[in-house]
């Protein structure tokens, strides 16, 4: 609410913020909350040729075996056809998850507060763009945001890294890096923002700890999305005009 005391370092970030990039996973929702994602990877592995179904033992292989994204990338390395089949499995799983995942508490209010304060919004995520779009439509959030930047496919040779997604979102919002703030819940999101020269606000308690996120240069952390809502309602954008870069 207006008049809420905002910590100075958070206020300094928001004063410069003309556009915000919300990370879909964790901040908007946890898409696969309550879903056994190992069943997705098992389904993909079962469709691979026999030599590629053997148990995987080292740490990278374990991640590949338990993460659908890694398993899809692995299937693409086996063959283009198996990669495409794996994409179909993951896409179907995401479509189903859209019907069960619930928005993070406070996310609607945060998007509305951005809109009310004159700050534009993009959403990025390591999901298919169509999944993000469908989710926002289902929860009547789509009209509150602008660009949606996700993946068309997960082929290793052409799948953009997380920093490329945020860069595309910032360009689509037509603001300078210093006028753009990434809203994330992980040290990875904070690191991407630092690498791109944008600001970052971490939401504590959704994924990574406050301690880990604040260790990333230039990042500030708020305790929850409702705290971000209060800050957005209190801190106006500093005067001046923006020059798209």
C-alpha cells in the first residue's frame, strides 16, 4: 500500500525500473508441482533404442535421467526423430500440467501493481512459449503482460540459453538494460541479470535462499511477492525518458 516503508536498496532499483521481466518458473507458478517428472523422463527413455536406455550413473547422467529438459536434449542427440518424439511427450506433459498448477500467491497483485505504476512486463521461462501463453490465459493473467519468451523446441544446437531469453525480452520491451529488472527466485536468474547488465529482484522463499541470491552482484531480495507489491505501489519511476537499445 502507498506509504509502506521500502528498504533503500530496493527503492533504488525500482526507481530506475521501467520494465520488469518475470521468470515463469517459481515466480508465476511451479508448473510441475505435485507431478512426478521422472515418469516423463522414463517415458522418453523407453522410446529410445535399447543401447541408450541403460542406467545412467554419474551426476550429469542422473540429472539427465530426472530432468525432462535434459532428457529431451539427450533424445535429440540420439536422433532427430527421437528428439521430436521426446518433444511431443514433454509438450503433452506441460499441457496437462497447465490444468493443475496454481499461480504463486501474490502474482496477480504484483502484475497489477506493475501495470498501475506504468512499468511494462514480459514473462520468460524454460517452457514452451505456448505453455506459458496457455497458462496465463487460463488464469486470466495474459492481459496483464506483454511479450512472452519461451522455447519453440529444445534442440541442443539451437536452444537459446536463459540469458538469451531475458535479452530478447528486454529488447521486446524496448528499454535499456539499466532500466530493466528481472524478477526471479533463483541464483541463476540473478546471475543472468548481472551478466546482461540488468537489475534483479529476488523473491525469497520460493526457490533459493535470500543469502544465496544476495551474493550475486547487483541483486536485491524481497521477502515475498506481496512485499514487492507494496514496494511497487510506493516507489514511482524516476523522471526522464527512455531510449530503447
